[in-house]
């Protein structure tokens, strides 16, 4: 969701970015204000003025969401929770935490800070709306007051990962002392709320409100997906806490000797074991990774005389980790590289194993069954 973002600026030490999906929301907000809200709120408004106010209203929403997420980020920093930055996307914004809050108290204060900021903005815009001269200014600031009130109120719904869901999780965490249980309860509420939104969206579609119904259904689907993702992250965090790469890694790794001709590598490895990449070794020392795309860049007639070492990719997407690295750190490295596997290399440079996301998930599955 947040992979196609553009960095805009930094505020109070936090990077602010916008995902390309935000442009969809910006266009829809501008269009709805210019063709619906302002013509109704200001009698006789000219189309050009309506479109200009629509664009200003979209920018006001943009700034409001940034301030909402900035409130989360500032409080998180007070509790030593690293924030990578703030990103706006099609469903609003997110403060990108590098780790979960350390306590129920920090979770509560960080979660409630965003809605409080939005309510404060709603009150300020309402006051300005009553003081600014002219219908155009009044209509603009009334819209910003209402949209901030809606933003705060919607976010307080106790459905994880909305702010209200995080407040609910903090309360359950404080009451039970069990972070995992609190997360499961919040995620269950999130999925339920998401299904309600989808049902309302389908009803709106049947009733003829196509755009509104579509947005309700999409928002419901997003909340369900996000709640499941958050629950999965919790399961991984609790199940992998203290686990090292060497405990999970595959030790019997299929490797390709460095002097193997590419045509032989294709027949003996890629066509038999059906993997898309293999470690290339000279003795016990790993030189890098040979991928199917690396071979594909070599002409067929040259593959008999080209060795694996000649086209080996020393970096590639497959990174190298130490067997003593925590598995949680290895997962973050996989995400950064966009790869589902890592070579496990000892201090002497020798290949000692292979860690894949499938191995990690299998470990978690077995551990859950044993704990149950």
C-alpha cells in the first residue's frame, strides 16, 4: 500500500510522504466539493470559484490528516517509539511505527492523541468560520470543521487498527496484562466493523448510491485486511521473540559449484529442484546467488562456456545474515529487500543454511499447535 510514495518535507523531525493512491482521494474530494458542497452552500457561486475552493478544501484535509498523524508521532517519540515517518494514502494517513508500544499506557496516549488533535482543529475551524467575512470563507471553514469532527469520531470507533481500536486494545492490555489477547480482541472487532461497512456499502450500491457504496465497501475491506495483518504481526512478534536464525534455518541447502557451466546448472538444478535462485559456492565459501534471470541474460549458445561464477550476483535481492541474528530482524531485512529468503553465512564466509519465509511460517504453525 505504501510502496509508491513520494517524500514531501520534514516537520518536527518526521518525514512526510504521500502515496500515489492519495491522488485518487484528492481528486474525488476536490470534485465532490466543487460540484456538490460549495454550489449548495454558496448560492450563485461561479464554477471557477467552486473548483478553486474545492482544491483548497482538499489541501485543508491534507493538512488536517498530517496534523492528526503528527500528534500520534510526537507522543510516540515521548515514549521512545521510533516513527519512520508519516504517509498519506487513499484511506487517510499513517504514522509508521518501527515497533509496538512498550506498555498499555503508551498505547493509550499515542492512540488518543490523533482524535484529540482533530477535535481541536474542528473547534478552531468552527470559530474561524464564524469570524471570517463572506460566504465563501465561511463555507470553506465550516467544511474543514465538519470533516475534522468526522475524522476524529470515525477514528474513535473501537475497531483495530483505527485509533479507537488501539484505545480498546490498550484498555484490554491494561485489564488482562496480555498484549496478545488484547490484540486478538481488537482485531476481531476490526474485522466485524469491516464486514458491517462492506454490508452497508453493498446496500448503498443497491440503493443507487454507487460512489458512496463503493467507498464504504473498500474502506471495510481495508480495515479487515489491516486488522488481520496487525494480528499476524503480533503472532510473529510473540512467537519469534528470542528466536535466532540458526534455530529455524534449513541446513541442507542445495548449492551450485562456482565452475558449473550455465547449461548444466539449468538442467541439474533449475529444472530439477524448481527454485528460482541458488547459492553459488567455491568450496564452503559462498560467492553470491545465481538467479534464473541472471541466466536469462546470457545467450543460449554461450551458456555451455559460461560458468556460474561468471554471472553470479554478489548482492542481488537475496541478502546474507548471521545465524545468531534474531529472526524478527531477519524478517525486516526480507521486507527491505523484497525477498522471501536469506542466505545464512558464518563469520568465515561459509554457507551454513538458508532461511525462507515459508520456514518461519511453518515454525510458527508448529509452535502454535504445540502451545495449544
